C-alpha cells in the first residue's frame, strides 16, 4: 500500500491542495470477477440496452482536467489532440495524476483492454478532447481554466465536463463559462465532496448556466459526502466507481461527484448523438424532464437537483424538447450574443449575469483547500478485487428525503 504524492496547483484563482490516497492490491482477479462486472453504474443505468440505440458517436466531449492518457487500451482511438494549458511539461495526453484519464474512461472507455480487465464508459462512441489545466502560480490558475473553457467553446466539442471545483469564485472563469454557453455548449461540473462537512459552494458548478452534478450511491440516494444546495441541477452515480486509469494496475476505484459529472456529460452525449439537430437547451431540458428520484413530484431539491440522469428513458421517450433558444436552467440564455473569444474580458461584467436561484454569494477568493483530484474524491488504484477502505462520514444536519426506489428503473 502506498500514498500518492500531494500536488500543489491552482483552480479558479485559489491555491489548490490535491490529496489522493492510492491503494494497490496484488491479488489476481477471479475469472468471473471482471472489471466490467464491478461497474455497477452501467448495469443500473441499463447501458447495454442504451448502446443498441446510441453510443454517443459523432459527439465530442471536452474534458478540462489533469490531461488524458491516450495510451490506455480502453481509450485508444478515442482521444483527440487537445491542448496543454498547464505549465507542466508534456501534452494534453500527459496525465501525471490520473484523474482526467479516469474521467475520460468513465465517459468513453471501450473495454479494449480485454474481456476480464477492460472497462467501459457510458458513451463508448464519444471522442474526448483533453484540455489539461493546473499550475503552481496563484495568479494565473483562473486564466488557464478560462482559456481552456474558451478553447472548448471554439472547438467542435458539444459537451464540456469539468470534474474539478473550489470555493474560489473567479470573474474570469464565469465570463468564460458564459462564452461557452453562448456558443451552444453544455457545461457540466461536479458539485463537490464536502456535503458532510463544510458544504461550501464550489465553482464552476455554481456559475449560472453550468449544470452542477451531485453524486448518488448504489441505492439511488444522494451520497452523504455529495454537496447540496441550489447549485445542484442533476445527479448521477458517484459511489464505488470503477474505471481505467494510468499507472499501477491500470484500474481505479473511488467515490466522488467527479465521476457523477462525467456520467451526466456522457448522458448528454448519448442523447445529442441521436438528435444532432437539437440545441444545448433542448438536450438539457430532456435530461431534466426524464430525470428521476426527486423528493417531490416535478420539482428539484438541493440534494439531487431535478433527479438522476436517465438517458435510457430520454432515448426511449424524450418528450417535447421545447424551444431551442430558451435555457431551462437559471443563467445566461443560449441565444445571447457571443462575446469575443480573445483574452479581453471587458465586454461582460460577472455582476450582470443572472445567478442561480438562492445560490450563496461569491467567496472572498482566499486560498482554500480542495480535497481530492478535482471535486471527485480520492481515486483508489486497485486490481479487480475488493479492497476495504474505511471512510468515516459525518451525518448531515439537514434532513434528506428517503428514497423508496432507485431512480434508474422505468
């Protein structure tokens, strides 16, 4: 057993402490105990049934993260060139801590590693555009992230996934998000993993127009560590997630809203692949209308948002996607005029952008500790055997509605 090194970086203009515990097991998996058999979320979401209709082919998902290792067998042929916005050496396909690769595998893994050891993404037909961010310098972290957002906005990617977060608000980032939305992109971000502790509002999930994603456990309830509040729009599985990743055994297992955000982004890709003429607003509306598991009929709550993403239901019976130019979420309308894609951000003030309803105010921008690789929780590097990892989780003071049935069904 060994511990991952602590990595210092920046996110949204704040100092970021990335801490992850990596657990390595040496046993050989039983023949019947495949990596795919441990990907419970694919069974819960009826992935193989969905793949008969859509694998996400024709859709590119931009992954703003630590980079994506294109040499992983389960990602071979799925990863585009992208760009390295960090000051670290290497390219966008260099991933020294594995988080971005794991998120990409949850989205677009193909299982090519083999019948026993291969892992699958929810949308194995998707292409991944890796945009590597991070850095040591306090002053330019937000600049790097905003640049990655603008690059994604000007690319062919339809969906942007950001499985990262910090309490540090950045006006520069918010403007970049608004630009991406004005270019017709869907932006997903993880809500964060301190729901059983501080539950401080994290960005970019709390920016207007960003789809903030909470994490669900295997019972379909909001995980105790998943952050809650008005910034949560949708939810997806985030507990005991298994996927390909670089190094060690090549398999990661962990908990966090990072994985939930990746699955929500993959869900959007599955729908958009079948309905390429829809706008981001329409795909968003269908995701909301077909979500399941909220505590009250037809409404959202602060723990799961509008409910668990159910792309299978959306593919079977999407219903009316609604108007193409009306954003169903609080935030800038997709029909607004795009601002310049350059570095001059003087055209729009963040204070002029509508905030998510009842969202907490901006943070003071002071340095904050950000646990885990992104907002997604410590990824555990394991082979395909059960590894007991004791985790002490405090109970939330706020009451959560009981879940009678998991939301994945019909």
